[in-house]
């Protein structure tokens, strides 16, 4: 058993039980400077700090991500993809594109399904990333923070950007817009309107996927019509194979530039 799994279980008996009986109410996410200062301290079960409660409750959530990370112990890592389900999905619906486009370029998928911003912050500060020296980081996070406002999500994204830069000095970041989704589309699009301003086109670049994923009308087997978005699966939340190809095509010119050091 991995040492970090043993540690999680050891810590988890008390903390997890508390989280299950009295889940914390959603509250504003902290500014990047606050998280950077406190991330190395023991994280309380709170939506305002890096949080590992879901890993304490189910250590298996980390296994796939940890296995991918372990595979880079003796290999270069030029690109790291950071986020939740739509990042983790590069190993599923996006696998064909990944194998052709990113695996040959030493890319690491550092995504865990279901993660919120708080979980990603914990991972950046507590998982063993010190040996990685990526030239580029691709970040897509926030879709699971449906209990937070658009401003709180944007503040959390800013914290992820700051923690990524702290973990990988000199890395250049591609911040990917939150995709359209049926679950909380208005909140996510409002968050996008804020986070796009974080790009300085020097260390942080913004990739807007929204123009490439317009609403589409589809016919159901019973003869009715429904609305989805181009590139999304039937759950109207996660990218399908077409969506990952759309993403890769839109990102390629920028990623090529960053990897070349331009």
C-alpha cells in the first residue's frame, strides 16, 4: 500500500466522520495569496482552504492520478494537465487524441474526477511533484464548484494559477475556459468572464473554447428534440471524443509556441 494511502487512512477516521455528519456550508474561496501562505499547514475541512476530505473518505480516488504521476519518476514531463473530470477524461473519451497529440510530448494527466478547486489546491501542495519541470501547464477547473458564486470560483481559479506557478517555477500556463454545461451554465460563463482577465499573454494565456462549442439541437429516439452543446456528451457536462478534438485543435498553435519557448 502506498505510504500516502496509509497516511490518509490514519488521518481519515476522525476527520472523515465529522465531514459526513456535518458537511460545511459553501463559503467564499480565498485569495491566491492566502492559500499560498497556508497550504503547507494541516488543512481543515473547509471550502475556503485546500481540502482533502474526499480523499480521506475514499483514498482510491487518488490511485489513478498517483499511478500516472509515478510513471514520470524517471521521465521528462513537458506538459502537465491540471483539473477535474474533463482533464481526467483525456484518459477516456479523449484517449485517442491524447495518445496521438500529447503522450509523445511527455504530457502528464494530473486530473481527478469530481475534484473541486479546493481538492486541486491540496494536490498541488501535497503530492510529490518536485521532480517535474513542465514547460507548460494546461488548467481547467471549477465546474464542480456549483455551490460557489462565479466570483468565488474565479478567486479559486486565481489560487490554482498561483499555486501552479509556485510548484513549477517558470512554467507557462494555458487557462482553459469552463465548458458550457447544463448543470450551472450561467455561473460558469460568468466565472469565465472574470478569469479570462487573468491572462497576461506572457506567463498565463487564456484559451476560450466557448466559440467552438455552440448550442446544437439533437433528435431523440422518441422523435423529440433536445439542446446540447457541440462536443459534449449526453450528460451535457463532460466532453466527448469530438469535444477533445475541438479542444486539441484550438489549443495546438498556442501550445506549440509555448513548448518552443516563444
